[in-house]
C-alpha cells in the first residue's frame, strides 16, 4: 500500500507536466456550479461541458448571459452519479485529445469527485485541476464510506470497463444490508 502511495505522490517525477487547461467540466447537482463555470469560461475563453446539470433552457440562458454561444457549451445528461459523470464522457475527451480539465463542483463534493476523476480520467491521460464552489450552509460533508466506495467503483471500472454496482447489489445486496444494520 505504501508503494502505491509513493507512485501517486511521485506523479510529477514520471509524467510530463500538464498543458494549460483545455476545458471546464462541471458536475451537475447545483446551479451555482454552472454559474461559476460560466464566469470562468468568460474569463479564460475555455469551452464548458456540463455533466448532469440543470435543464437546457436555464443552462443556455445562464451561459448566454456571459456571452458564451451554444457552440462553447455542451450539455450532457447521461450521468446518474459521480462515477458516470466521468465514465460517460472520458473516452470522448480522450478522442478530442483533451489532457487537462478544470473540474468544477461543490466544496463538499470535491474530495469524492477528485478521487473518482483522477482514477477514471487519469486512466485516459487526462489531468484534473479542482475548482471548488462554496456551498455554505448547504454543505453536507460526505462520509469516508461514500468517498471510498465510489473510489472502489472507479478502480473496478478502470480494470473492467464496467460499473459493477448493479452486479454487486444483486449478488451481495442482502449481505451488505445486514452488515450496515449492525
């Protein structure tokens, strides 16, 4: 385990530095994330991909208010959770030769998003830079089980190319429920 930690920490020694950010990825779940991304895109001139965000009418209005035309903003509604925010788009990003993304999500979600994103996007050579959106009174800290559970799902996706959550639920659901009931 210590060896794996050293490999992760030594990333800069064995991988080339990331190029400048090429796009902004917004994980849906709070329209404030989209507002922050719109400000960043207007400031930096980067395109935006919103995964699982607000309805198209609102999103187009919000980004249009910042002067961003529809061609610079892609809305993607395939994701159902943090893992699929990444797995549904990562191969398209790789084909587009994206190597560095600004990741926009709420501060209380960033730890899990970065763990999952570093595993999934990192498996395709895509680096992430976090951009936290303050959530203030709305923050709900995520427990370690949720963070590491999604991390384990991400590792299994990288290895198998499939999300094994449904498979595990059908085979081990009763066992997991009994263990949580203790």
